[in-house]
């Protein structure tokens, strides 16, 4: 069986490196933080789940969607809330545009465990839910945040072996 830790680390590293290279965010985390960010806009990338892909699998191997999220956070306690809205929306859309324009996130076969291959980001939902951006509010540490969350269904071929 393949080393799933290597797979998760490769995806996490690719997502963080890709986001940091954009130069849009004050900070980029490879996890969902417990506290409000100090740098705005901040981006947090975190795993949401995984699911098998019947249409992308074969008789002996199963391809999977690794569902990740990218959350842009901007403090929204006081100040110009119109500016906060523009900042979080623009940063979320900039990130979304960047991942759509680089579907494989530079995640080549060299970083993945042997036998696995990257299909890419499922932008339009060929294998279920595609990418999308949702806006909302979170209140960690009593600090209201305006957030934009981009869903990232990442398709990897031949992850599980059926026996």
C-alpha cells in the first residue's frame, strides 16, 4: 500500500507553495488555525475529506478526490467594512483564478507516491462538486472575520488498490 503521508504532504506542500508564490497574502498556513490571523489577508489551506471516484477508477485501483479548502480571512471588527468586503472578495477571487490557471498546482509525479498520478483540480465538477467560492463570517477569539472559502477538489489517480 502506498504511503498516504507522502501523498498528503505532497498536496499540502504544493498548495502552500503555490499560494505563497502569489504574493497576495500576509501569511499562508497549511492548516486551519485556531486563532484569528494577525496578517490580512491571511490564507489557510486545510484538508476537508476524501472520496472515491467511480468514473475515474478501474478494476483494481481507485482514484480519489482529496477535498481541500482555502480560506481567506480579514478582520472585520471595526473600520471600513466596505474596504474589508473588497479586500476579502478580491483576494479570494485572485486565489481562485490562480489555482484554476494552474490545474495541477505543479504537483508532478516526482512528489507523489509511486504509481499515483495527478489528474488535477476538478474545476467544473466532472467528478462531483467542483470548485466554488463562498463568503461568510467566522468569530474565533471574539474577533469577527470576513472570510472567503474556495473549495479545492484535487483528483489523484490510482491511490487505493483493490484486492
